C-alpha cells in the first residue's frame, strides 16, 4: 500500500492557504483616497479596520496558528456579513482548507463543490479540486475490516471512487498543477484499493461456489484496473473459476498469460503448474480461526489444487 505524505501535504496546504490570504490582504489593504485624490481621514481607515478587514486579519491569524476551529467561525462570519466583499472568495477557499484540517470531511467536500460551482474561473480552482479529492481520500476504513473480510464487500466504496474521480478531473483540467505529482501517487493507491475490493468480493463468491460471479469480478479487475498489484491475483481467480467450470481451453490460455507476465509467481512449481494451496487453506478458515491467529476452530484443509498446462502448450 502506498505511503501517504500527511506531514508534507498538510504543510504545503497550510503554507498555500496562508500565502494566498497574505497576498490578498496585502493587495486589498492600503490607503483609501477620496474623489479629489486626497487620502481619506484616519477615522475612515479605522472604520474599515474594525469591519471586514479586521475580521479577515483575525481569521488569518487563526490559520497561521493552526487554530482551525476559530478560523472556521471567523471565516463563516466573514462570508455571512460580507457575502460580496473583497475577501469573500478567498474566505470560501480557506474555509474548505480549515474544515479539511479539522476532519470535517463531508463539509469540506460540500464547500469545495460549492466553490467550484460558483467560481469555475478562479485562479486557484485546482486547489479546490485537490481539497475535494483529499476530503474523500481521508475517509478511512475501520481497522477491523482487515480481519472481518466478510463485511468488507458490504462497505461503501463511493468515497474511494469519488476521490479517484476528483483527482482524475484535476489532472484532466490542470495537468500542470503543482498538486499533480501528489495526485498521481494517490490515484495509484486508490486504483489498488478498488482492485483489491473487487478481489475480496470475488473471494466471497468463491467461498459459496458462485464461480461465474467470482470470474466476472476478476475479469472486471483485469479490464478496469490493469497493471495494478491485484492483476496476478485476478488472473489466478479467473484461472481457478474456469478450471472449476470445466473450461479447459480458457484455463490454459489464462495460464499462458500468467506465466508470460509473471513467470516468477510463487504459485508456480518447477514444472510450470499452478499450485493453489494458500488460497484453498484461507478459503476454508472460519473468522474465529482468523481472529485467533489459527489457534481456535481449526478447519479440515483439503489438498491443494494442481492446475496443469495442457500438453503441447508453449
């Protein structure tokens, strides 16, 4: 599984958010002039400072100090009081970031969608797409899914698919974005998750003897997520399904594909036959046996399957 980059990513996001805000503040703050070309009085400047600009400065201070909860309150107040003000768009963008950093992922996602819809030509629109994808990306699964795989196939994969779609959209619209390298790595990780999920479902069907359904899942992996870590395992599932269904020609063709692309796969013996031993053992283990690390409810293990190449095959 790909290593994530939480520290570097968060640091980069924080620096960008504060930088954007500082630039906006610098450009938009300054002396006001009256219609005669004279500088306005100090009273007028103080009036500005006590309203929109002061509130925005306060939000910037909260962001710089990583006090994101206060920043959210201040940015929401700014947007509510000055919806068409000079800092409105920047406040909306920083609000996405602050919600993401406080793990209010659904809210961050919704805020990003709103920003993209309202400001499609914003110069930092790729930042909104990036945060939208990250918000879906970080909806983590429960650690218990690693043990209770019978429940994994019931999990909602929509956040993973949504994150993949958001990242794909960013790369499509902004291939030269500064976030592209990180996004590409995360998409590889997401593809592996989606492919693994399909194999978990295929295993669920295999345990119940539904070999056609299992074969369809394995075939979907090969067609939709080629060249992922799950590819050789998908081929093995498809080989076993065809073998159990008595489809000798299809089985042998797939064996040839597997041996050509993964000649050193651990399931091949010295004669080039495919030996399915661990797969059969794991499929016959109960969840009690898995959780107890093999100490309880030990199953009767059937002999391994030996799938041989047809004679005359190369």
